[in-house]
């Protein structure tokens, strides 16, 4: 199925935005019906939550938990800046935006809607580059100008690939991300995903360690259920979460790329070498 360009505006008032998702209102609501997959979940205001393709930023509010907030909030602020949304005011609990200069113009390039009703999108600020609702052939030079790519360029987002993204686009995004890592930018100044970290408590995961958000989410859910660092790999095995290792074209499960040494955990593959099933 072809990718579609959809024009619209970006919105944060009344929501809890983070660094890798934002609300979007298409100029023509019917254009969302052109996407494959599930049906877009549009609220009463005509807004749909986007899932930004190929990126994952540190959690600000995952099931009431967060990752180190300085970098998590830096990612959110970076996204807001790229969308030119400013004058943001939060409620007293800092959980929801109550005022902002939002409704900024832009467009998304998307092909499918994921199971939770979110269009999986490359987002762009400003004037469209093709007809609203029309087909568009995505190429690396186009995607390199996306907000997704800018988040990777800043080092404030991790690459997280899912099935369906073309290899030339993956290669382009991987180059951007590895350059940020080489420069020690953003999360890469403190990342311990592949070097390892001691899982001593849930607090150490929320306050201290900077790791791939997908790994954090699995660990946080496990620790909240009463688990410890020891036994996490066995727990992952029960989930049977499919992943492909790109370099070997090997289909396996998430637990096989996790190494457990007592309470010490590490991931044996770099994020850009993995494709998750969804």
C-alpha cells in the first residue's frame, strides 16, 4: 500500500505529550480512512494521536512511571520546538497541558494505523510537499527532513524499528542515529543499554539508568509485579516477543538478545540492528 500525505495541525492542549507522540487534526478527516491497518481512533475534537515512526524517547508517564526526567523532558521540549508549539502551561500536577500556542500547521506521511488506532507517521512542520491525501513515494532525502529524523539527530530519541519500513529508509535513519551516538549527544551521553546496569530497584530504573525505552517498559512492568534483576530473562521468554536481528536476518525473541549476570542486565544488540514485530 502506498504512503499518503495528510495535511493538518498539531495539538497539545488538554493532553500529556511526550517526545515521540502528539495529537494531530487532519484538514480533511476522510484522509485518515485512506490508511491501511486498524481504524484511526479520532476523539470528539477531531484529533488523533500519532505514533512517530522509528523513534522512541524516554518515558515521562508510563503507567505512572518515568525514566530520568531531565532527558525525557528534553525530548518532549525538543519535539514541541520542532512543531513550533510554545507558551506551554501545565496543570499543577504537571500531567496535562492546559494552555499553549498550538494548532501549528504541518503534515504527516503515513501508510498504516497500528492496533491502538494511532497512525504510524513521519511528521513534518510547515507546507506540504504533495497533494493532501495523495500518494507519495518516500525516499531517504524526504525522511531526513522529518521531525522523526531531527529527534534522532539531536540524540534525544532511540531508533526502534517495527515491521514494514523499507531498508533504504532504515539505513538513512540508522546513519543519523549512529552519528548522534558517536557525538555523545542526548541519551548517548549516559546510555547503558548495551554496556549493562544493575537492576537493584525500580527507583534505579526511573531515576538513574538511561536505557532503550522498550527495555525499560518490560523491566518496569516486571519489577512492579515483584520481580528482581534475577529472573528477568526467563520472564521475557514467557512473553515470546518476536524480533529480527537485521545483520543476520535471524528471527528470534526479545529474551535471546538479553544477557543476565546476577542482577546485571544488558542488551547484546544495538537498537538499530533490531526489528520488532509490533
